[in-house]
């Protein structure tokens, strides 16, 4: 391709890392898909028990509800988008959560975790025609994204009494996206063109929470995250600033029947604080989510009881598809297998989600979550 034509195309590529051009799936709009920062257990019950889960980086007060542990989580996801003549499938492999908890004495506990806040892995292919140097030119435009924004949390919990725990945590928000845009031309006389750009992020947030046993068998949990500034860099040049989203959430746990735990959860997240971090093509919505779940004592295997989990979850995703918010409804279930006499735990969760918007597309997702918990 002649150099003048190349220069005409570069400005569009240079703006791409922080735009919401076609991402290939409804979930991957804007800065990507919010995984929810749920452990395998919390995911298996629809997020309903997240306020009481020491593995999930939500409520730091929950760090005091367990002994020593190390968790490594692996989650392959299979997506399929259908509608308006489109039928595409994609597969993603991720390790969205690594966490550890260390009790100190009978009342204190420390915790560390790294989890995926937003994931933008995916690829889209679109055939386009543009007028270049006065001529119509047809080409396939391929956009491939790879990377995530992660949440590194350092937290502590303190037991004021046997019925009341509080917790505080600091969060370092960091990550990097790489985007490769390439154009394969069908018009004779034009060579293929490729351009790679990189966007990185650096931010800070704080969180706090409480767990309260109202009466035996009934527990309340509440937590909040206060976002500080987050800065975006494009190819190592400071591009824009915004605020890490605030979050407020509450949970109710009921264990009044032996072997049965029920829970409900509600949360609000102020994603609109990210408005301005990207281009004006990124449309951001605050979101709400709700979860209902249960965990019951199942069959006995090698002398250990196998818990059975089930749950449902509803939420809105933060980044719109063509100006309209994407809704997600999910059903989930899972089990846990104690190993080595309780020194480790293998957990399996499965979530099936449906995502929709005003666009004539529907997306289905099957996520399989594996977690290995070790109690050193």
C-alpha cells in the first residue's frame, strides 16, 4: 500500500484502544466483561453468599470467618452469539482469582487476592468498504483484544465479638489491554495492514465491611468500595483519568434448618464513574445485581459430606451495545469435594447465562469454574 493511504488509516487505529468498536460479543463491549469477582462457591449459588465468602474479594470482614487457606481458580467460558444472520462461537480460558487468608490469633485475619475486574479478551471480524484516495475499497477488518483490568486486594478483619466482625481493605487497580487491528484488502493493489496498540491502567480503591449474627442461624453482611482515581495510558502516554467505580452491597444468610443454608444478595455498582476514561464511543451505565442461592448437605463420600449448591443471578452489564444496556440472567450450580482429610477442597461450579439488549442479537454463555483450596 502507498504511504499516503497508510497515513489516512493510522488515525482510526490510534484511537482504537479505548473505544467500544465491535467486540464480537455483547459481553465484551467498552472496557470488557465484569466477571463479578466471585469464587467458585459464590458463583455456584448465584452470588447470593458473596458477603460471607472469605475467598471472594467483596466483604473484607469475611476474612475472619475461616482458617488459613490458599485458593487458585480456573474458568473456561464458551460463548455463542446469534441473531440477524450471525451465529458465532468463542472460547476463553482464564484464571480469574487467586486468594489467600492468614489468621493471626483468635480475632485478626489478613487476606490477599488478585482477581479479574474487567476482561476484554475477544476477536471480531467485519467486512467494510471505505473511500480511500477517491476509490471504494473493500476489506476485512479484524479486531483482536487481549488483556484485563485486575484488582489486587490487601485486607484485614477483626472480630469484635463472636457475633460481629468488621474488615478493611486497600485495592490496587491495574492491568493492560493489547489490541491488534488488521485490514485484509480484497481490492487489487492494496496490501494488508496491521497496527498494534497498548492501553494500561493504574488506580486505587478502599473497601470496608461488616458481618453480624443477628440471632443464631441468621446473618447479615454488608460491604462497600470507595473508588479513587484511575488513569489510562495509551502506548505509555497518559491519556485520561476517571474514578474506580464505587460499590454498595448487602447479603442475608439463613441457616435455621440443619444442613441447609439459604442466602440473598443485592448490590449497586457505580460504573458510570469510568465515563471519560475512554472515548465518547464508550457508553457506561451504573448497574444493579441480585442473587438467590442455597447450599445443602448432599451425599457422603469417603466419610465426608458433599455440599450441593444452586443459585440464580440477575444483573445489568456496565457497557452498552449500540447505546443500550446489556442484561444478564444466569442459573448456576456446583459441588465441593473434600480431599486429604479436609486439608484441601476441590470445587466445581457451572453457570449458564443469557445476555440480551435492544439489538437483534442474543448471547449464551457456559462458564465452568474449578477451584482448588489448600489449607496449609
